[in-house]
């Protein structure tokens, strides 16, 4: 059986993308961790706190897709 493991970076749309992926892959398990849950998050710009630090979508018998949002000042990631 072929499985996939991927990690993708987003410019603020990680949550939207992963919710879409979860709607396509039935039997999947989705979890999010936000930058606001980090120690010293109070020192982050407000615009970054709600971004996704880590998303994981476990695909039933097919693998894992992970991702995160790029923080402010690191927008050059493609």
C-alpha cells in the first residue's frame, strides 16, 4: 500500500486548507496547535497569535499531511 507524508507551509491559510482536506479524506483525524499556545506568545505580534503552528491530518491507512502558517516577517517562503 502506498502512503504519503507531506509538510506544507501556508501564508495564513493553513486552517482553511486543512479543513478542506479533512472534508475530502473521509475517516481522517485533524488537529491544530496555534502559535498563541507557545511560551512567551504575549511577545508575538497579534497578527501571528491565531496562526497555525502545527496542523496534522492523519489519513486513514494512507499517511499523514502536516503543515503550518508562516509568521510575519517570513513571507518569502513559497
